[in-house]
C-alpha cells in the first residue's frame, strides 16, 4: 500500500524509524567505534597544524606530523596526570576525615529527626517517642539489608571496576595507535570518501551535525572547563579543602539547563550569610555570578541561536539521555536529537 509522504502517519513512522536507528547506533555501535571516531576527530583538528609546519615552516614531514602528535600527547598526558593527582589527593583527604563527617552528620540528623518525630507525636496525639521508635526500627532493618547487599555485591562491584579499568586502558591504547596510523592515512581516506557513492548524503548529515551538534559539544565542554576552574578558585578562596573535587561536581551540575550552579551556590551562600560568614557568602555569590555570566556569554558566542531547542525540550533531552545512556546522556541526549533532525531534513 502506497503511503502519502506528506501524511502524518508517514512522518510519524519516519521519525520512529530514524529515532530507533539513532538509539541503536548510540547504544551499541558508538561504544565500539568511539576510540576510532575520537581518533579521527582529533587528527582532523591536528592535521592543519601538521600541514602548516610542513608547508610554511619547511619542516620535514616526519618531524612536523609526528612532532605535533608527540607534543599533543605530552600536553594531554601532563594535564590528565595533574587532574588525577588532585582528585586522588582530595579523595584521600575526604576518606581520612570521613568518620568525623559521619559523626557530625549523624548528630545533626539525630537532633532534627528527634524534633520532627516529637512534633508528629504531639499533633497525632501519640505517646511521646512512638514515631521515633518506629523510624529507628525501620532504619535498623534497612542497615541490616544494606550490609547483606553490600557483602553480596562486593565481588561483583570489584569485578566491574577491574573490567571497566581494563576497557578504558584498552580503548586508550587503541586511540593512540589509531592516531599514529592516521598520520599517513588522512589524505587517502579523504579521497576514498569523496569518491564513494555515500559521500553526498553522509556529508550532508555530517555538515548539519558539525554546525549544531558538535558546536553544542564544543560549547558545553568549553563552559564546563572554564566553570570548573572558576568554581575551584571560588571554593579555594573560602579555604574549602575539596575545592578541586567540588568544583568539578558543581561545574557538571551546571550543565543542566534551568538548575545550574545556583542550585548549590545560592542556598550555601544564604546559609553562610545567616551564620554571619559574610566573606564566604560574598565569595559564593560572586562565583555563582561569574559562572552565570560565562554560561550566558559563551553559549551566545559559541552557539549563536543554539540548537533551536527551548530550555524545556533541552532539559527533557538531557533527562531522557541520562535515563538511557547514564551520565554521558548529558551530551548524548541533545546530540541524538540533532542527529535525528539532520537525517530527517534529507530529501
């Protein structure tokens, strides 16, 4: 049966098929192809520099190409070693002080819970201590169940951790080897791709993806790094011992539309102000305003009109992406929508 291409049913089934294909590609193909795809993107970024050194500075091709690659690997390795060292240092400090934090948290929770349970007993005309006894029994059962689950799943968690570490380092080695191989294969690959019968449709989709989806990823990554530095400096100024670690967490949370870093900084600043820590409150408010300015300015500068999505649909895309892909859904959710739109725009 022939279906009219302008009909609503045809458009719906076309959208359903394309969305299913993008989901399957992101779920099953992307993890397999990611090291090679990332290697190609990085080489496309570095290749103009290699050609510039070879043609303008008259350096030997071997030196210009592999020298650029070596410099890139050196800078990235140094950066990741520094970030890893800071994170591990602050995690060790946190876990060494964990008993103190736990005691303080338990004391605070005990006081507030006792007060709340007393109020419930009073308004429900119950004997004093009834609600707290019930809650204490439920918490005791929960702790026993949690301890059993933790013991049961400890081996599985350790195996998953070791397996994930092996996969990460294997993907890293494949990435490095792929970039080294692509030094000589960039031009031949481009020629084969241009002569392929798939060049026109794939190139059209890639151009749309580059203009919107990759621009979004570039903007979000740039904003993430800058706000990570800003948040870390702000927390460092108030002598927070975990400034680097907390700065990273807040900058990631800032990627969520509508919520942003103000969801953390503003209540913290109000609490500090009420506690008469005016310097801390001022630093927190200033840090929040800087992160807000960075996001608003850079998003307008790097994205222009953006992806054409309202904050509501952007939040929906990120939420659905997180539900499907985990933490990486913050980026994969909007990118999937961009890819679907790019495919649907083809005639």
